[in-house]
């Protein structure tokens, strides 16, 4: 059915001047970011306006919107829309409360708000604002239509049921285009302090969904691998780089640097990519993967500074900045940066794991390292291998050598620092055969690696940690 010129004009008259400008630019093919730059507004604001525009015009796709400006039919299927190079967008629908009591309605709203805010901070992809989702007042039957109107890729929805003894919360992640469920989990918890319970539930959900090995990243990487290499966008490269980065191997780290750099060529304003690139250069520095330590440190500094200029609340960038400042001899500055990382990432398992390693090896109170690491493990039951590498070095510095060995065997054995700590921990308990195996692999596979390079590039400035590493390296023949 063709739209009549009169009805079109009447519908367009319902738009404000700002809404019409956004609609015209979006229909012509501009992205949220490009529209935002042209109109001096945030991409999330563009998205919010589009939800209103779609509602006023009664359309559900970009093609339908374009019909108002080109005269073409609005009856074309959404499947004809071209694939976008923009990063995926996440919408978290308000959790539906199956109880009528005000206290449980407030809990459902609080959970929805907390999850939305923290996912926007940690997931590395745009998240529709909570007040926008709240204003939709959606029911499960409306999720697919509302998701299309908002232009989202993934939908998170939930249902809460409670009584005086227990809370039961079901959370689901679905593909907005197909409606296929990608992940589903039920949380059954005793009712205690409702506010503490709200925090614990939000933390658990965020850490399972977000992070380099979280559900969203895993789903995203599977989709990226179905694309031809030439069509990869900035977010695609970022996801693949994260996977390579967390292998902690020489080849993986080099590929991560290449992919992060490619992502930043495509989108120089991608703050998360700058922060992770900084960490990749820090790994290059401490593991001897680069030709020159000072060059690696300078590249590390540039990446972290760019990340924080773009996003002054990036907890990953602050954690990296703390280690960098210690590397440059500014231990007070390192502590300040780590405090900021904790301030912005206190519920993020990955940030807690990084900070735990820094407490043990770099600056701060080493006694705090083990509790921080344990909290990270609790928050993220999908703990990736690098968590165990971090746990192993913390336990080694604490003198718990047998536990350190067990943790290190669950980590990435192709990483030189893991092999070093394995050799050191086995040496500390007198297992000379195991020491010989680890040191032989270290010298054969990573001839440019050295204990002193690791101490200088990590850096290791905690006096007890330096002493423990040097004493054990003498026993292991790595001094």
C-alpha cells in the first residue's frame, strides 16, 4: 500500500524540527554517530529521538522511514535492510514484577536501572537509557516490535517473583531480529537485606553478560566469524582482538595489537579499544614481546591517555594507568589511578582481578589482593584462563605455593609469565623436575623473556614481591 501525500505530510507535521532533521538524516543512511556529530548531540540521544519518531510515523524500519522522504513503498520487509557496520546496541526492558506489593515493584525497577547503568559502563557497546525503556512500558508481547523501533541488536528481559522468604528472578538475552533466546538464567535467593540482594543480583548478571568472555562477547564473536574479513567494522575487530589478547601468547598479543589498531582506524573515538590496546602494549613490555621496552611503554602511555581523554570514567584505562605510572616511578600516582579504577569498576570482575594483581605486585596493600581476587571469581562464574594466571601469581607472592601451582595449571600455559611463576612456585617447594620442565620451555619458546624484564615492565615494585621473585628465580636458575 502506497502512502498518500496528504497522510504523509500530516504525519511529518507531528515531528518537531529536531526530530525531522534526525529522521531525514537517518533515512538517507547516516549512522547514529554521524547524525550526532552533525547535530551536536550524543548518539544515544539520536536513538531516543528515533524511538519517538518511529512511534509518531507508525513505522518499524529504516525503509519505512525512508518512504516518508522518497515516496517509496513502506511495505518492504525489514530483512532487506543492509547490514550495519555500527556496533550492536543493547536494550534492557524493565523487569516485570509478578507481585503487586510496592516493595517488590521497587526492587524490580531498581534492578532494571542498576543493570542498565552498569552494562552501559562495562559491556563495551551502546545501551539504551533506562528512562527510555521505562517510558515504553513494554510487555513481553511488545518486545520484538519495540526492539526494532529502537534499532537494537540484543534484548534483555526479566521476570521477578517474590514472597517473604525467597526472590526468584529469571533473566533472558535474545536476538532482537529473530527473537531467538541466546542465554537464560534463573536466580533463586533468600530474602535478607533487599538492597544488598539487589546489588548481588545486578553484579552477577552484569559479569555473566559483560566482559571479554561474557555471553554478549561470545555471541558477538560467533557472528563476526561469519562475516567476510573485508566487511569487519570497528566493534567486530575489537571483539576478535579481545579474544586474541587474553591468550597472552606472543602471536596472540601481536594480533590483538593489530586488530585493536584496525578498530581505532575505523573509529578513533572508541575508548574501550584504546584502553585494551594500552593493556596489550603493557603485555608486550613485561613479557619481552617487543623489540624495545621503552617503545612499548611509550605506546602504552599514548593508548591509555587517549582512552581517558575520550572516557574519564573508564575503569580499565585507570587500572592500566596505575601500572604505567608505577613503571615510570610515580608510585603515588599509581595508587591514585588504582583507586579511581576501583571507584568506577568495583562491581566488575575483570577490573577486580587486574587490581588484585596490582595489589600483590605493584602498589597498595598486598593483603587485599587475595580477597579482591576471590570476589572477582565469585562475580564471574565464567572465569577465563587469565583469572587463574592472576590468582597464581598472587598466591605465589603470599607464599601459598602449592595453591599457586594449581591455579597456574588452569591458566594459559603459552604465556611466558605463567611459565615463570610455575618455575618459581615449583622451586619454592623443591620440585626440581617440574622446575626443569618449566624453565626449559621458557628458554626455548621465549628466549627474549627475562625475570628482570618482567619486573621492570609489569612493573613489580612491591618489595616483598620483588624479593620473593628474585629468591625463587635464583633457585630455579632464572636469575
